[in-house]
């Protein structure tokens, strides 16, 4: 350690300026901090440094900072999300999100209540849940997950009041999607 008191004044000032700039540089990421995302089951903080690499799109940046999905109600994103869902999720959750091996995703009942928020839904998709619900970070980029989420929200047939991803105004104007024909049957099977 250098004893700064013994150094000439000019050097001390320079040292202070240097120290101040180092401090402020290291403080910048803290000021612009992202939300903390956590595994749905373990509560461990999700690490975005590995997994399928994708573009840090505007939607991804915005989501990491706010938990708000810019793709909700974006037709193109919903369209892409639908085809991604058919490949990555429908085998277990059904083609209409009516439920199959895994629960329905378009109703207002959630095993994990936080899935009624977009932040929670993302955490479950990214980090997985129990049994067959494996983490998706190796399969999908974060941008693709946001597209899938937008599609899931677009087929929602539950009570608008329970749709926590909607603002109060959106809830008031929300028309739920039609209930898929196979939902009741899937619900019975899932309970067995
Ligand atoms: C191999 C089968 C399988 C695949 C593929 C799969 N899931 Fe799941 N998923 C499950 C099972 C089983 C559960 C129940 C797990 C639990 O309760 O912990 C589940 C649970 C969920 C939940 C929690 C629902 C709730 O009620 O809280 C969400 C959300 C979800 N999955 C979304 C997805 C999405 C989106 C995809 C595609 C990217 C996907 N899953 C792919 C089997 C699967």
C-alpha cells in the first residue's frame, strides 16, 4: 500500500481524480442495473452469460430492465412465437396451449402464481421448473422466448383481472381468446 500523505500534493490530487473515475466507472453498471431474474423452483439468480447466443435486441434490453415484453400485441413477433412454440413447447403443452403432458398455458390457473407476470413466465421458460419442464436457455434465445411469451399471452382465455401482465387500462379493454375445444379434455387428463 502507498501512503498517499507522503506524496506531493499534485500527485495526491491526481490519485484522487483517478480513484474517483475508477469508482464512477464501476458504479455505472449498478446505476443501470437490470432486474434480478430467479429460477422458479430454486430461487437461484439466473445467469445470462451462457445458453443460446442471440442478438441483444431492443426487446431483450427493455425486458431485462423492466420485465415488460414489447412483443405483446406485436403481430409479427406473435406469428414467430407461434411457430417457435409449435417446435419447442406444443409436444408437451398442446398446439393451442390447452395442456397435455404439461399444464395449459392459456388459462388463468398457474402452478407457479408468478407466471401471471411476464417476468415470472420468462423465468420459468429460461430456467425451467420441475420434472419434464427443463430449462430452455440452450434451445432458444431470449428474444425467441419473448416471442413465444407474446404468443402465449395472445391466446389467453382466462379472466382479464388475473392477467397481471396487463395494465389496468388494458384489463378493462381486454377480450379473452376463445377457449380451445381440447382444453376441458386436457384438464381432465392432467388431473389424473
Ligand atoms: C418435455 C415436456 C415439456 C416441454 C418441451 C415444455 N414443457 Fe413447460 N412444462 C412441462 C411440465 C411437465 C410442466 C409442469 C412442471 C412443474 O409443475 O414444475 C411444465 C410447466 C410449464 C410452465 C408453468 C405453468 C404454470 O402453471 O405455472 C410454463 C410457463 C411452461 N411449462 C412453459 C413452457 C414453454 C413456453 C415451453 C417451450 C419453450 C415449454 N414449457 C416446454 C413440460 C414441458
